[in-house]
C-alpha cells in the first residue's frame, strides 16, 4: 500500500512516513492508492453473522494499509495494546434503541469520546515508528473539543512525543476543556485561541505549510488530517455492518473523518447502503448534500460544539475521489472555495443529510431518555434525530437498520443533558475530581507568528 496527496504534487509515501508527516507538503491530505483488505466471510457480505472479537477484526481490516512498512504481527500486538484502556469488553458495543435504530457506543475509551478509538492506536504507532528511527516529534493539534484530550492521553508518558493542543477559547464544554488543561505532564502544552475551531485548524495547517518551522520542530499531526486517524475508524463501521448486515450509518459530523471512515468501509465491501450526514446549525455539509455547493457562513456556537465547524478537512479526501483522483482539480476547487467562500462541488448519492438546531437537539435527548432510559450527549442526539428524519422522509430505506454513532459520553455535556432530562450525568469515578484539578493553559490571539513562538518556547522548555 502506498499513499498519494489529494493535491497531486507531494511525493508518494509509505505508511510510516504518512503517519509521521500528517499533512502532505503540498497542503493536501494523504489517501491510499488502493484498498486490498478482504472483508468477505465474516458476515459482511450483506447478511449478519458471527464476527471475531473487535481487536482481531480491527487488526485484520487495517493490516493491508500498513504493510510492508510494519510487520502484520507487530501491528496486531499494538492494536491489542491500544484497546486495553477501554472500559467495555466489546470496545465499541452496539446497543438497540428500538424501531430499527441502534447506537454504536464509541465513548468507552479513557477520555470518553470516539477520538480515543483512533488516537490510542495512533499514539502507539507513532511511538513505535519513532523508536525504530530514533527520532522525536512535536505534535500540534487543533480541537473542537474531544480530539485534544484524546491526543494528550495518547501522548502522555511517551518520551519521543511532545504535544501542543489549540482549542477555541470559550467554545468547548467545561468538561472537554478541563480534560485537556488539567493534565500535568512535561510534554503537554494547552493553548486557548481567541477564535473558532476553524481558526485553530487554519493555524495548524499554516504551521505545516511553513516548511522551515515544520522541519525545525519536526511537526507531526494527530488531527484527522493524519490518515492514521481515519484508518483506525474504519473497523468499527465494518464491525457494525458485520453484526447487522445491510444497514445505514448516521454520523454527527464535524470534520468529516468519522463518516468518511464509513465510506471507506463500504468501499472495502462492508454493506453500508447510505450515510446520513447529521449536522447542527453549522450545516455547510447538509447544504452540500442538498444543493451541491459549499457556501461558508459564520460559525455559530451551539450545544454540540464539536460540530461547530464550517471547513471540514476530511471532506477534501472525498472530493478528491469524486473528482476522479485529480489532484490539480482538487487543489483548484479548494483554492476557489478559500478565496470566495462559495463553490460548486461534486456529490455522492450515498450521502443524505439532516440538520437539527439546539431546541430539536434537546427534544431528541429527552425523547431518547423517555423511550429507552438512555442518556445521550447532544452530538449523539443529533445523529439519532437525523436518522429518524431521514427515515421519515424516505431518504433512506426504512426497512434497513440504522447505526447512529454515539460519539461522546453524556457526562461530557452535563448541562445540555440536564436541561433536556432533569438528570445530570455523573463523571466516571476516575474523573470524579476533574472540577477540583488545577488548570494549565495559555491564551493567544489567532495569529500565526504568536502561536509559532508559543509552540517553539514550550517545546524547548
């Protein structure tokens, strides 16, 4: 397996180099040149059936994407180790809601969010690759809430990795912020950027584009611009489809990596018929599905902050595929979008979409609790509500089961859950003192040179 950039200029690389490079040198994102995983025979041919344990399935699905850079047996050991930190034996269990709706609980990792599924693995893979090369890396991460704490947890205690996390000041939940800023480790730096997540993401991409700075600090990425992140999310889509057979997947979408992983799973043979792009008021992706254009609007703060995004990085990977893998055409389209804020963009009929505002999100949290006794966070509620809406409108086949991705533990967003249900979900025992822990972070304007200097000083320290 080899990897090429969506912009068509950066050199083709193997998995180890892609893992450490993160963003391609031409500003694009790396994608595999082919997909050779064999998924047949494990219940993924359209009919449900018995499947192997998740750790075994995940290693099997991902192995073709990492060899020959990594020996398959060594890779399987790292995958097994990554999921020992999860609080459920099935890692990503499926739970039935009724009426053909299911949720796949992706929040049983150490930071209570779906980002753990990928980053517990990516951190270990990076550490292993750096040890083989006898090198170190500075990881820079932009987060809308959950990626930051998951990336920090993946890096703490790893001598070859330092990490700097940029989060939008005042635009995460308090639990999300504290999970990042209360970590006391010499290789961890937290930065609150006075701006939106899009500003944070632009700053990270600009640091990678500044080649002298990138090489000076040996930058690496754990955002979903890193192919390793998307790769590690493919197996749980495969696992859901293997258990249920032909199905639909509904994903609360922010940076488009989670739903893109499902799209790749379908290309590998998993019988996922449709993908529901579930959005909040920041609905650029829902409008793209409906109209075939990308029109950026100001970011609006909502109860689902991890989805408060207008420029979804991983959408570039899909556009590259829909443009016939033409890097020049992809770069030109995205250049026009950046310049004008509006562009016509190709669509895939596999995607449908629905949008929920805050009032509808609260109503869905209440509805799920009233009908099932389950508490769900605002992001998960949007995924469930969008799935219901897509079925009701006939956008998806109502006879097919729908898997709604439960992306965060309800205790990460206690205010919204309490408003909707009257119940304040408690944090797990290991985080019970989170509100008492001292915070450590610096506030900076969304200015590239200021952020670069802050990264340089903290890494040197």
